[in-house]
């Protein structure tokens, strides 16, 4: 299976997004590192896909279908640019599939957040939000995304799903006690 990937290349950060699997995206400092990070997260994305009746195996190859020039939002830490494949109108079947995957991202986020401790392990410099603050942030941003005008529907789903998965993986990672 070839995994279709879009690269969004900023000056300090690069996002690799699996265009057919909203929410499966990772960033790094270079295109190769971003693709490697994306592939490393396949086992973490697989349960989300399974909840939407999809199977996501480790890909045999990566097909970079587009390289986008990122912007300040890219460098800040969010995918910011719709790709050409997202600019086309979706048929009812394609839209329903993407919506199922988005709903699976939301359900997984809700499950992880409800099982997480109230206090999350802090980052290397003591920063980071606790679980309730992450949930509030995700809900507020999701509401803001729904009010956006002009985003192609496929991109809006990808961006919302990315935000959900990025924070659910943050909660999972920060729920693990620090090593002694």
C-alpha cells in the first residue's frame, strides 16, 4: 500500500499529513524527519481508523503528492495550507468516509481525556496544561474551526482531526509517569 502524503514546509517546521487519513499527521524539522515521524505514529493511528471501520497497515511506500509552502502557522505548530486534492468537491461517499474518521478521532480524544489523570506530567521546562485545560482548548478551537469560511471541506476535516489527535497523543504521553 502506498501512503499518500502532503508535505507543508515552513522555515522551521515541516508537517507530513496522510491525506487519506485525517488526523494522521506529524511535524519535524525536515521533510524526511516529518515523514519518519508520521510513519512512527501508524500504530497509534490504527485504532482510530479501526473505529471508523478502516484498516491502516504500515505502508509499503510513501507517495508525496504535494509539497506546500508553509507559513507562520506552520512554523508555530499547525498545518495551515489546503492541498490541491482537498480543493475538489467531495462525493457523498468520500465525505461520509472522512466524517467517520473525524468522528473516530473525536471519540478517541474523549475516551483518552476521560481516562486521563486530572494533572498531567509537565514538560521539560515545567510547562503544559492539565487535562481539563486541554479539553477546553480543543473544544474552543473546534468551535472556531466550524465558524471558518472558505476552507475546503476536506481540509477542514483534516485540520480538525489533526488538532484532536495531536492533543489526544499529548494527553497519552503526558499521562505516563516520568522515568526515575
